[in-house]
C-alpha cells in the first residue's frame, strides 16, 4: 500500500469513471489528494460547476473516507486565450 496518492480531474461533472478511479486509489493509498482542475472556472459552457459545488459532491460521495482525503483546487495557469496566442509583445 502506498502512503500517498494523487488523482486530478475537472469533475465537470463527477462521473462513474471518476468514482471508480477514486475508489481504486483509496484501496491502494493510506492518504489521497484529489486535485480539482479548473478551480477558477465558474459557470461557462465548458465548466458549468464551481469548484465548491464539485468539492461538495465529492465530499458527499466519499464521506466515509474524508479522514484520508485532502482536496486541493488546481488553477489552469497555462490556458491561452485567442488574444494571447497571437500576442507578440
């Protein structure tokens, strides 16, 4: 068994595959860090759920293991907008 594991995803929304992945990680690790990607995104077409909403859903799904799970927000700092792609300054 590993001491620490890491799972990251956007969880937009949480799917059955996410659930299975996290359960498998919990079977293999004493502690698990779950990184919630695109934490800065709020209510756009690609990211309809806020970070807090996604965290609440995950906390409810894995409430019996919360003593082993740490949630962290992951901000997408490398995302380029169309304007910044063509910026030559």
